[in-house]
C-alpha cells in the first residue's frame, strides 16, 4: 500500500513539473501587452484603467475589443474617442 502512495506522489510531482515547463515554453511564444486607457486627455487620473492583454481583436478610434490574460473578452467604447497606450511586456 505504501508503494502505491509513493508512486502516485511521484506521478503527481512529474505532472506538476511538466505543467510548469509547458507554461514557461508557451510564454516564450505568446507576447503579452499592457493596455492603459484614459477617458480624458489627462494621464494618471482616477478614470484610467489598465489591462494585461493577450490578443487585440479590434482597435479603432472610438472602440477597442481585446482578450485579457484570463481569456475574458472586453469591449470598450468612447463617444469622443479613446486615449490608450499599448506597451509590450
């Protein structure tokens, strides 16, 4: 019985390590971006929002749609246009 428990813990540890290596390998090929949006012309106000973006779906002057790091799709609209900054991480 103890041998089965020892083998199972080794298998679980192996898959944990495999998952860690997969995440590191995947991060080498997928670039993330930091998106900062300001609804007025002043940066650093309380209305600024920051997102970590995995993929941009649509970018226009008054509309932006993107997929976040947690795979949520976010759509933002601004009647007078959006002021945004995109930085590569």
